[in-house]
C-alpha cells in the first residue's frame, strides 16, 4: 500500500525507479514500428527522465485492430457483470498497492508535489475504477409502458471501440474518469496519454492485465497529438472518442468525427471559472483562502481553476491581503519534498506561455499585486511564482483567455448583479463559485451562472458520484457519476409484438 515517505526516501526511490517506456497493445509491450522515441523531461530539473516510444498512424491502426478483435469476440463484454466487477475491483486494489510507485512516477513526469500525487491522485484513481466496477451489476435496463399486445425493452449496450485522449495535468485521474465507465460498460479502449506525461498510462494498463482484463481490451499508444491523436480521431473503426484538454483541440476532434465516421465525441475542455466573493459572506478569510487554493493548487494547471476572482469592492483589499499571505506560504519547491505545496510547470514551453501572459497583463494595465516571475531558476526546472493581478477589467485578455498556471486575475464589482454579469461574460462554462450568507442570493446566482458546476461557500468540492463537465466551449458530455455511461453506450429499443 502507498505510504508517506520523507524527502530523502523519495529521492532514493526516484533514483532506482524503472520506467515503462513502451506502449501496450494486445496485452504485450509495444514499440513504435518506426523505432522512434521522444524524450521525457523532469519539469523539476529540466533533465531527461527517459525515452518514450513514439507511436504514430501505423501503430494506432494496430491498436484499434486489437481493440476491435477484443470487442467482437466478446472476451470482455461477454463476461457476466459479476465477473467484470470483480476484475475492476482487483484492478483498483492493485493501484492502491502500487501507490508509491505511481505517485512518484506522476510527480517526476509532470512536476506536481509528491504529497498531492500520493494523497489525491492515487486514491482518486483507485476509487474511480472501483466505483465504476461496483456500478456494473447495479444498472438496470428498462421496459417501456406499451399496450398489452407488445413488449418494448430499452437496453444499454457498449458502443464498441473507444479512443481516449487525456491531458498532462492529472494523467491518472483523467484517464480513470474515462477508463472506468468505458470498460465497465464492456467496451475496448485505446488510450493516448499526453506526450508530456505518458509514464503512468502503461503502468495502469499492466496492472489492469494483472487484475484480469483480457489482452486487447485496454491498449496504450504514447505519441503526439498531430499524429497519434489526430489519427485516432479520424479512424473509421473507432466508435467513440473521449477527450480532455484545450478547447482548441476539442474543436479539432469534432471536425475529425465529421470527416470520418461521425463517431460519438465527448469533450471536457477549457475554463475561465468565476469565483465570486460577496461582502455578506460569513468568513472573508475562509473565502479568500479558498480562492487562493482554487488557483494555486496543482500550479494552476486545472481546467476548473478559479482563475477569475470577482470580489465586491467593500472587501476587495481584505481579500487580496489574505491571498497574498497564502501565496507567500506557497512558494515553489522541489516536488519530491513532502512539504512542497507548489511544484513545477509541466514543461519549459508551458512555463514560457504562462510568463508571457503575465507580460500581457502588465501591458494591458493590470496591477501586479503578487509574484509575477520565474522561480528556482538555478534548479533548471520550470517554476512560476504564485501571481495575482488586481485592477483587472473583464475585457482584458488575462481575464478572458485560459492561462493554465498560478495566475489569478481579480475583478472588482459593486454588487451581486454585476458579479453575475461578469461571471457570465466568457466563452467558457465549466466551474464557478459564490460566497454569500444569503440563501436567496446563493440560489439566484448559482442558477444564473451558465456553468456545469457551481460551488456555494466552497470551491472545487468533488466526488465521483457527481457529474463533471461544462457548458458552451467548456465541452460536451459529462465525466464521473452514472451520467458518464452516456458517452460509452448506445440505447437500443427492441419492440416485440405479441400474438
């Protein structure tokens, strides 16, 4: 089972860790037909961790063929619900047992603090797989209310071969949110992890095999978006595609579906979530602290990050002072240190993008109240200070575009009505929050915000039992909860005429 180690122990374990740098197709380690590999860099040091196999179009074809064969011969879909449930539960337990290995791999690969990988990512991944395993034998089909001369059944069937493309910010959790319901429904899958953080994907697949998921049912193809990802989206033998990532790439997958076989597409895309704090909230310090963590957690590399803080003007200065204190306590540190709360940006290119947005904010006339620079340059890693802009207007680029880093923009408003108008002035609609002691205000704003998730007097509250997804350009469909099955199943009506 996973357990907390000290800094020296994590360093020692990291020096001896063996990475799985291959893909996995039909239950066997797979290297790209081209023989190509690409370097994986530790964001904390800027040094190469390993060389990962680079799958491309020909490799995607092989993986999809393996998945199709596995689906058609029903080696997984044909198992009883009780059998599939038992396998999924064994898989979840193996994830827990290998928690230290998986957490360390995640931290070395994408730069998040080890304490988060160990206490959040591993348990959430295992719980997701177990929860969908438990759901397998608890979902019933339907019988329609017909006349006495007919019986009409409505059955939920697996869609077939599912392509899964996940981002780099929560590699295991995002994969589990899609693998859980897709496999529980009886599908076969081809997973393309993000090229920045593919190392845990193959390990999850190996543990799935060990648990009893048959070869060919869960395939992994590391590679790049413009080659492997695009070909998966265009593939004529992929029945559904589930994607989490930027809105820009999500739109491409919609195009790929239209250009190929009109496959089902589920998208969880970007966000610029409004976090509203009103003057009548019961505890301004608690609200401001939650606002700080809502943007700085996971280095701000979260689609639900509360990146637009909308504050009633009478408490503005008090809120900023609390956030500045939290930021001071969250200076970037070595991700292997259990005391580190803020790690590294996933790659140099992304760090430079975040720093560019900070420059844009200054050019637009916003006031840099906290941070704003690169940190720990001597480490060779990719660190950005927790950053806060005040005097922001909602038409600025830093208020409208997703930065995906530890950069908070603060918009001052006069009252709740203005706060709601500003909150909805965005192309996104993923997460949102409002802090108020007035239940009428809380209800009115939570219903008025065009967003898939609204938190009242909290931020980013989470459980596998509730759906996750957004309105507008934040995506289509939902991850988590039983609603996720809608993306990976088809409804069949069978009408039986009785004599």
